C-alpha cells in the first residue's frame, strides 16, 4: 500500500497515511478537525525486500543491461558482415 503525505491548509499540520490506491483522499485534519487537508506530491520511494531480481540473475556473460552505443553496434555489424565475428 502506498504512503501518502497530507498537509492541512488551516493549521499546517503534516502527516503520512498508509492507504490503498482505491481509497478516497482524507478530508479532515487529525490535529484541528478542519476539512482542509491537501494531498502532497512527494518523491516516490519503495523498498524491495526478500529474494529479488538482480542484474546478474539470468545472464551467462558479463554484458550489462545497457543499450550499446552506435559505434559498438556498427562495429559488430561490420564484423558479422565480413565473417570475422569470433564465436
């Protein structure tokens, strides 16, 4: 469940609330009980716990998951075209 931040426009009280994405936004401030809460936009943060996915899990080589540069790609194509690609 996501953690949402709220601020009261009446008393400027700030707090976090753990809510489902489908839940309605909170309206009443727990500090002053005014219906002046505003949901804040903040940086997204999450933590992956337990056994997770790592860059090296399903690889047989040391190649990283990054796009190859255009010079690397053209060099590879020229080696394959000339038949000098070593396997």
